[in-house]
C-alpha cells in the first residue's frame, strides 16, 4: 500500500470518503468531489470499514454525545469513530484516565 493521498483537507482519500459517507453523501457525490469513479469510492469505503474492524472495538454513543462530538470531528476533518479513537489514545497515552473520569 502506498502513502496516503491527502484530499479535501483530509489525511487520505479513505478518511475523506468515510467522513463524507458519515455526512450522508452518496458514492456518486463523493466520486465527483474527490475526482475518482464510484467503484473506487466503494473500494475506499471497504478499506475504511476494514481499518475500523482491526481495532476490535465497536463503540456506540447516544445521539446526544454524537452531536457534541461531531463539531470537534469536523474541525479536525475526521469522522466520529476516528475522533473517538484519538480521544481514547490521547487519554490513555497521557495517563489521564483517572483525571478524566474523576470517579474515585
């Protein structure tokens, strides 16, 4: 696999496709936006879903939480699952879990 190809301000075409799909865009709309055919969009969606599965975590958040997180995801030009993963990683790597939860 080659290096990521940045597009529309996203780190890669896969990130762009996944974010645009999360916004409700069709394959045809995405294809036109990023300059590829619909078949390539379908391949990128498949790759994006496969990448998500490799983490072995399936997070479900309420609509309320999702609506609070979506502006932060959009600001960073990532989809909601990517933002959630980044938050988890930063919290764990920074040793901040106890500080964030404050449940002791």
